[in-house]
C-alpha cells in the first residue's frame, strides 16, 4: 500500500500529540498572543513539537509547513511536504469546547496524498490515503446520507455570520458556526454537515487535510472563484473556498459564487 509507513507513523504520532493536548487541558496551559492578536497556547507548541519530532524524525528529507513553525522557502524545493495545524480551533481548546482538532496532511507536489484529523476530546481520528476512501478510527467511515428535501447545513465562520455575508441565501440553508475549519471539513466528509464555505483568507494548514478527507468521501472543493486548490505555494493561503459533499445543489454553489466578497 502506498504511503503505508507514513500512515503508521502519522496515526501513532497524532494520537500521542492528542494525549499531550488532553493532559495540558486538564493540568493547565499557558496562553500567549500572536502578532495578529490571535491566541496560541503551550499546548499548540507541545503538539507541534511532538509531530515535528516524529514525522521529520522518520522522514528527514521532507518539507515542513506548520502554523507554529516559522516558514521558510526550503519547503518549496521539496517534493513532499507535511502541512500541520497543531491545534485548529485554539479558542475552542481554551474554552474546553470539543470542537478543536489536530490536522496533518502530507503533500506530494501540490496535492495532499495522506491526511489525518484527530479530535482528542471525542477520540475521533479521521484519516484518508488518496484513492482509498475515508476512514474513522481505522475502519471505513459510515456516511450519513442527507435527505433530498432537507435544507443543506453549511458551516460558516462566526464573523461572516455576524456581518450577514450570506444573508441573501440564508433561507436556502441551515447555517452552523464553525470553531475549527479542519473539524468542519471532517464533519462534512462524514456527512454530518453538507458544506463549508468562507470568503475569508485561509491558510493551507487549515484546509489541506480536511479537503482530502472530503474528496475521499466523494465531495469536492474549489477556491472562491471555482478554481482547483493547489498547495505548497510561496504564499500558502487561499482567498476563501467552497467545499461541499456529493450531491450538494449546484444552483446554491452558483449563487454563493455570485455573492459580493465584501460584507453587508
């Protein structure tokens, strides 16, 4: 099986990192403020250190892109790159809400080939190897089928909900505020929700793993203009994206793309 060794190392490392996050959540952790005013904790750093030690320890020639590691151009020269968000949903972690996760993807070229998203609070580990489907805790993931007469549930950022960015199409969907983009994508892959949409800039580490999970479950994702997503770019972020499950109404996707990018 392609990427079998990488899968074994990753799944062991991400569970160990999740255990460390749970211990810190119980015993206490430090909270710091980044230059962009977003919070980061000692748990984010501990998880990042564990993953870097394990993944680059086993695969020292790979590149590295993580929210909690200073980025360098070295990764652009690497055929394979690990893309990490040590804790996606740091605010939820701080508030002890079970909507944070650890997100890891392995890129070959500009596309993810291996992904894992682990929610330590719920003990749910979603994994995907390209071409082999979505798995939950090591077994094929059961998919929640949505009813055709049911309004789609779409995860949106609390800020975009607050400013009413999608107000003109609210009657055609059920909105769900997301605390973690990666976890929302995992829920979409499972079929618990039907899509994740944002016009806000998002970093590669927020979405790389979740997008592979979604694609392996039959879903699809594009940037805000409808173009395919390409990773390991010099500027590793997307100007929004639209990620949806299989069977999502095409008319609604068209309406979303026609919405103004500025908030009203």
